C-alpha cells in the first residue's frame, strides 16, 4: 500500500485541461453537443468527487443530463462500503449493455472506491466488456486524459495502480446546489477499523492546506451558498500531516469568522479524535451548526476493541455528555453496526442501552457486511442471519420510538430554517440541527432563512408554517 502523498502540480493539472480542450475541439468538429451522465453511490465524499467529474466534463464540452439513455458518456462513481452496494452497482452496470447497444458510441466508465479494489477491476476486464474505462479515486484528477484515450485509441483504459494518495487543487466543479456546498478538507483514513475497506481504496490521511480551504469557502459564500459541509473520512484528524499548531477546531473557527449569513456543518467525526476543544468551538460560534454526527458503531467495549475503534463505551459516553453540556440543543446522530462477528446477545443489549442513554435524534443502522481484504472478513461469525435481522429490527424499533419522542417535543417551537427545495406542493426546509420540515409557501422563499412554527411531527420529519 503506497502511503506517500502526492501534490498534483499546476503543470500536471494544466495537462488535464489541455485534454479537455482537445475533447471539446474533437466534438466541435462533429457539430454536435455531446451529453454526459454521472451516477453517484455512497457517501458525501463521492458526491463531492462527482461534482469534479461533472466539472471536467463540462470543460470538455459536454452537457450534463439526468439519465444514461442516449448519453455519450456514462460515469458510475461507486461505493465499496457494503456488499449490497457493490452488487447493486454490478447490476446497474450490466443493464448499461442495453443502452450501449442502442447507442454504440456511448462510453462507459466506472470509478470511485470500488475501482480501487483489484477484484473489481479484474471482474470488469473479464465480465463487462462494454465498460471502456476504470479508474480509482487516486486517478480522478486524470479523468480528461482517460476519456481522451478512450475516444481516440478505441482501447479500454484501466488506471487502478496503487498510486500514492494525491491532493489536486483547481479541478473545476459543477455543484448540485448553489445553496448547499460540499468542501473536502482531507482525504483518506488512518484508522483501519477491522470492518472497513476505506483506507485500502482511498489511501492514507492527507489534508488540504488551510489557505485553499478558506479561499474556497469565501468564494462559495460570496456566490450565495448558505450551508457549507466540510468533508473527510475523519475530519477530527485534519491537519495532523501538515501542522503542529493548527487543527480541525481551529479551521472551524476561521471559517466561522468569514462574513456572511451561512451555517457550517461537517462529517464524519471519529470519536477517537473528538476533543473538548472541538465541542467548545462549536458552542462558541453561532455559524457552526449545533449538529454532530459521531459514530459509535457498538455499545460494547469488547466489540469496539475487536473493531479497532480506539475508544471504549465509557470514553464515548464521556465525550457525548460533555458535548451536550456545552450545547444543550445539540442534535446528535450516529452510525451503528449490528451483528459484528462474535457479537453476543448481551453485547447487543449494551448497544441498545447506549442508545437509550444517549437519546440520538436519528441513527444510520447497518447489519455487518464482510468486505474482502479487511480483518473482520476472516473472523469467526457464528450468529445466523435470522438472529442478526431480529436484532436489527429491535434496534430500529427502539431508535424510531426515541426519534418520534424527540420530534414531538419540537411541536409548538419556532425554528430558524433554511428553505432548500420543494416536494410536491410543499416547500422543504432544514433546521440548524438538520431536521427536515415541510410547509406551505411560495417558491420565492427557496434559498432564504425563515422562522417556522412547528405544527406537527413524524418519526423522521416535521411539519410547520411560516411564523
């Protein structure tokens, strides 16, 4: 595994822009406007990567469309976290044989975390001949070069070598929303949880320079962005590879002092590195949303050790209690895995009791999925699938009851919310804590902050009316 960080130079990036120009000129000669479709699976980091893929495509003369049918280029940006996600990608990738049969000139690419797995690239070579190119996250910055090679050489391209993790500044982005923007502050992960494939496909931790992050945030705010979400596999370890006296809390504080009416969110936080300094910084600055996603994964200290999480139940609870003490209105969410290899019924009940003690606003819940190449995939796992499903259903029922109770307590309150879209005849908005509110109003309110009276609730959302 290559662990050295490579900084992509201006000259290297300029070479990719030259490929963009070549592709645009190539299409111009055909007197047609080519189209491209990018499909994204997985986390917010993949969403941010897809914005860069679209940026490159637009600079190469493509118009972005919303479906694969008829598109000249189709890019599938994939996730490798769970087996189910991979099988879904392979199924959808196989279905593209039909779109390519109807449009023989279509070029199909697979990228993202799945592309970093050797077994995946080998399977694509042998079983998916209609796929023209595969490239890992380390090679995203070279997408124009890969596309040009496919268009001109009529040869399949595989950029999947174990390259060093890179930092490439200046890749153009076509963002999904003007109101809400992703800003990647770092890439990769050093934690090597025994169930997780991410460090193997995204490389080791590498931070962007604070100056580049601050400049991007200022530009977004000037252009009307109302919410900025800082992204990283573990944002709490930001800067360890660059600075001795500047950490994630310091970065948050500097962004929070940029002029403008906006909120800062971030994810994901690893409890190992979540500090009192971070929680104090969140409490201090009004522009930092009082929302924290802090995955605990299991309520059992023994299971946490087997997961290689670097904290125990008591340490986690101590951090959560401190965060709540300095931010009484904190909205707290988390991830939890049910059925980790060797988890006993008693250890599962420890997870249930932790959920009941903490009272999360909501949870992202998963049944353990073995990933080839990780230590957990080889651990003895005697618990039958039916038992894991039973535990999963019980956990969801416990959390749903808590979420419903928390949401009921919103009724009668007035909340400042960002109106961010529309569902059917209703507008949608988000509270500072990220809770979804639906209400009646004019489309002109989209993009503004409004005070909403909360009039009703469900397990997963709220209803309201303009105050």
